[in-house]
C-alpha cells in the first residue's frame, strides 16, 4: 500500500467514526425523548412539539442529521467495497473467523438492515410529519379535539403486530451494529492501548445492549398499552 492510499484509508475511517459518534449521540437523545412517551404523555407531547417546531432544530440540526445518516451509509458501502477488493487475496491465507467477531465481519449486513428500517421509519413518522407541517401548513401540533397529536400518533403506529416485529428485529440488528461500531469508532480516532481495550469493549457491549433494549421497550410498551 502506498503512503497516500494508507493515509486516505485512515482519513475515511476517521470520518466514518466521527459520523458514527454523531449518530450514537443522536440515538441517546432520540431514546430519551421516546422513553418520555412511556412515563408521561404530556411531557412527550411538549418535547415533541418543541423539537418539531423550533427553527434551530428543524433547519440546522435536522439537515445535519440527515447529512450524517446519508454520509455514514454511503461511506460504509464504499469502504466495504474497497475492503472486499483488498481482501480477495489475503482471505485465501487467513482464517477470518478465528481472528474477528461475526459483528465486525458483517457490519454491512447489520448496517443495511438498519438502513431498511430507516426507510420504513421515515415512511411511518418523518414523511407524515413533514407533510402535516410544510405541505398542509399545520404547525399547531393539535388534534381536532384540541389535544397534542404526537403521543396519539405514536400509539397508533404500534397497534399493528407486524410493525412491532419489524421494529424489534431491526433493533436487534442495530445492537449487533453498535457492538462493533461503538468500539471501532474509538479505535479509529486513536484509542488503542491494550488496557483500555477491555474497558472499551465492555462499554461497547453495554451501549449496544441498553440503547436498542430501550427502543424495544418503547415499541412493546405502546403495543401492549393502547
Ligand atoms: C421504538 C423506537 C422508535 C420510535 C417510537 C421512534 C419515533 C420517532 C418519531 C416520533 C420521530 C419524529 C418524526 C419527526 O418529527 O420528524 C422519529 C424520527 C426519526 N427517527 Fe425514530 N423512533 C424510534 C427508533 C429509531 C431508531 C432506532 C433510529 C435510528 C437507527 C431512529 C431514527 C430516526 C431518525 C433519523 C428520525 C428523523 C429525525 C428528524 O430529522 O426529525 N429512530 N422517530
């Protein structure tokens, strides 16, 4: 590998890690708001209305988030393609299953499953939200009854068992993706010492289990309590 190719591949991995950090931070924020829907419909409605109408969130944070999502999966597909080309020869000699986890070898599979989930998720929530606000021009956030609509709309989605199953399966793949992705992002930005590695891999498993488990609880809670 020439020096310039080496540095380019390090650069891509750092960018991948930075977008990954941003998305992990988003997941924590998203889960925190979703958990409110379990504990207090009023608080969930207030926060959702704020997030959905605040200009800073709508016109700065939301485009940055969409950019980070698209960047992360386009780069992921590109890096996978490039690694596959580089691996064609070395795989004949090495036994990958002995040296790496299933999760690290199948990031593209777990990543594409999360991407498929995002398409469904945007059809479920994001597109109706954008069309209510910016096509129909209804920024009130209210139902005809005068109540806020957000909690009600969330509950309506989880009435259907097929959707709950699709979401839960996706969250399991999200968990597999994070199990490797969390620790890999830290390694890509230089967190490499051996003694830290054990701590990092424990933290990675903790994050990868707790965050998807939180999302699963939200989906199941609304399925069983509507
Ligand atoms: C039970 C689990 C989940 C529920 C109930 C849920 C619910 C919602 C709701 C109500 C919105 C708001 C739509 C809007 O106002 O724009 C939203 C947006 C979004 N969700 Fe989720 N979500 C869940 C899990 C996830 C997961 C696991 C991910 C990522 C892997 C995710 C990614 C997103 C994204 C990227 C948006 C668009 C944010 C924006 O720009 O407004 N969601 N979700």
